[in-house]
C-alpha cells in the first residue's frame, strides 16, 4: 500500500465527536436507573394501610419531601404485592413505593404516633440526594458561556497567517502577512508597470539597495528604512510594490493595514512584533503595508475613544519597531496610502519613512504607455488610435484605463464584432464618463428641442473662445443622469491663467445663455453647469487670489484645520459673495453676446443635432469654419515662412 493511501486511511479526529459519548452517558444514566421504574406512587390512605399492616421495613426520606418505602421480605410474598414482585423490572433491595407526603414535621409526628400505638418495628432515615442531571443543569449557563467564548475565539483567530497555527486560539497574535519568497515568486516586474517613471526610479534604487548593500554602506551610507507611496486611487501604488517584490528576489511580506486591527486588546501590537520578527529572520527582506492609514491615523484626533485605544497601541508598536531597526538588518518597509494628510507626523518623519514617493495621475505620454500594456491581450482593428485615446482620457488613472480597455472589448463583443474598433473605445469612454445610454427614456419633442439648443450653445461658445477646450462631439442622447452632453479635448495644464478660467466658465454658461436667447426662458437643465461655474468662481476669489477686489489673498488651508473656523470677517464674506456673483453674471452676459452674433449658426447647429442626435468637430467646421484664433495662428506661420524665403 502506498504512503498516500495510508495517509488517506488514517483516522481523523473531529472535536464535535466528543458530544456523542456525553449524550450516550446521559441516556444511559436515565435508562439504567431502574429504581425509579420499579417503584409506584401511592396515596396517603394506601401508605397508612401498608404501615398499619407492619409490612414496612424501612422508610427513607429523600430531600425532606419524598418517602421511599422498603417492604419486608415476608411481606413481598403476600398476594397484594404480587404486582410488584412479578414485574420484570423488580430488583431485590430496591424500594417498592414512593409517597410524597408534603410537610416533613407532620409526617414524622404521624408515623411516630402510629409506630408507638401499633408497636411497629420500621426504621426511618433522612437523606439528601442530587442527581447528575440536576447538577449539570445548574452549571449549564456557565458551560454554554464558555462554549460560545471558545467558538468565537476559534473563528476570530483565523488561519494565523505566516508562522501561525491553523485556526488555533494561540495564533491570534501572529502576523497575517502573505510571504512571497523563492517558493512563491511574484511574476510582476517593472516592465509590467507603464508610466510612473519618477516613482519607478525611486523604488528601483531601493531594489538595488537590497541586492548590493555593500555598494552603499562602504561609503558610510545607511540603507533607507522605509518608503511611502502616496497618490490618488488607481494610480498603481500596489502594482509598483508588486514589481519591487518581483525584481528584488528577496522575501516579501505583503498585508493590509486593516490586518492589524482586531477586537481584542493587544492583538494589533502583537501582530506588528511578529511581522517584524519574521522579516528580520529572513533579511534582507521587504515589508509592504497597503492602506497604512487604517492604523497610521494621527493620534489624539478622536475625542470619543480617548488616546489609548487599540489602533493607537498598534501604531505605537509600529513606530517602535521601525525605529528599532539596526543598519545591518536590511529590512525595508514599503507602505501605500491615498490619504497621506491624515497620517501621524511621527510615522512620516525621516528615520522611519525616509522617502515619500508621489505616484501621480498619468500624463499624456504615460497614458499612451498604459494603453499599450492593456491592449496586448485584445484583438484590435487597424483604425484604433492610441494617441487620440490618450488625449481623450485626461484625469484617468491606470485602473480607469484598464477598465476602459475591458469595457471596449465587452462593447465589441455585444455587437458581435471580430475585432475591437476605435468607435468601441469611444463608446467605452462615453459609458464610463457619462453613464449608460438610456434608449427608452421618454422625452417630449419640446424638451428635446430645448436640450438641443442648450448643447449647441455650449458648442458654439467654446468654438469661439480661444482658451476653451476644443470640442470633440455633442450628443442629445440621454446618458446616466444627463439629458445631453458635450465632449471636449482639454489641454493638460500645470497652471491656469485668469483668462483661461473665464473662457471655460463662459463656455459652461453657453447652454443656459442659448435657452434664454432662443426661448426667452430658462430651465433646470443647467444645474450641473451652475454648480461647476460656482465652484470655479469661488476658487478664483477665495483660493487662487485672482480677484482684484478681494486681492492677493487665499483662505485655503492645505492642512485641513480650518473646517470649523471661518478665516474672514462678515464684511469680507459679503464681498466674496458679490464678486462670485459678478464673475458668473459677467460670463453669462458674455456668452449671450457671442450667441447673438452667431444666432443663425447656433440655430443651424441645433437643427442638425435634432436630426442626427450626435455631431462631431467636422460638423462644426462646416457651419462655423475654422476657429478664429486658429486662422490667426496659420496667418502668422505663413507670414514667418515668407520672411524666411
């Protein structure tokens, strides 16, 4: 027989089997306690008759309320007791009758008087007896309480993680980190991480530290103890950490900040100690804590729980462990968060996290590289332009682009296509940004006409303004919560000038301005536009200092400590409100003036939009011609070429 078969045939013990013999024991004690089955209950008159006949050998008073009647041997031979003696359950030496007499003192007085009067020779004994079942019932609440406690402790202890026993209560303080080493290698490398050139350069140096520590220590340098990856969600912080694990070829401990959190006091700190102990034993190694803000939140900010809660104890232990490393341990801590502003200052200081690597949203070229990574498994048509898609997705993170590519594949499959075409990607952008197309939405012809002029107003004003984003397409197909939308190709700017912000606000107000100009009425359809321009105007006045009346001053606090304090007077607040209103109304009037000058073209555009429901940049060029400032740029270029000749 093989070893495998032997292993399979082994008896495996289950802890629940212990309940079976306990149950059998209770059943047995009840079945084999025949004394209760052989005796009969009798009344007072029957008892007095047996007593006066001098047939009783002994009376045993049990627990002061029950008399057990034992008969003499010669009495058992009488005919009136044959019912008992002929019973199959009858056993010699067992009481024959049971009599519940009530009050003990009256019973004793009565039997003593009859015994004296009739010259009887029975004995009487008082005993106290407690059954095993009664004892267990008395202790049952405590047994249940202990059982429930053990059950929850077993469930909460979990698998125990690295170095912990499976499901054992004593492993609850063990680390839950997943270990990746030579047995379980991470296949992700820096080649799989598109973009993020600055961040990759930083972490590549960390990998080099671990591979060649002598290169840096021989010059007197110390290996950095930690690096904190900070950035918006979906930018690739966790992916970058996986790439570090794949490149470094050293033991890599990966876990989330929430893995330290437990309902039991001291468990979080115990897991931190166990994690760092394992990492030191396997050094050089890397510890990666994802979402570190779960335990790294600034201490003393929560007044409800006080300053000595379990999360703070865990953070204190983490700070101690990171500060206690020697320079020869070669253990580096990587952490990731998108909420760096709430982390404790002691955690952020040099000596713990020596480097803070900002992983920003990808730029134009980086988005193109990310697209190239995610389209590898896709079957694409030749008309797909990654350059255009990268331009069309400003503000998209790496995770958003991955979702976009997958959505395009699903759309193409829904249409039974063999290849994914460029239009499928554009439809995917519309689906992600605007929402699902509502094909069954009921819109009256009058409402549809208002929506068409509203969107045509946006398109017209943005076409005529130099700093407004160039239009890609306009649609009046309901999508998500919007009844219509205009898609633009915004220029990626690091700084924004006043004229650029005003042009964008003017283009945003173009929809309501068109409604006012054509119908002399306004509707609720401009809610999103009004919200957008109000935020922009407020930012111009209170944040960026772009208003002459308020001046070069900002009321913005990057530390976030002004949430309960208004940093200006009531008079300044009144001025701010007036200036915000003045900016918005000024751009609204400017939009109306632009539309009045191009009213015939606005009407033509709206009518075409009603016919086709979707129009593109080429349609606007046919109606308006090229944008005015684009013509001026072409004239300047032509003039410069002639001068060179």
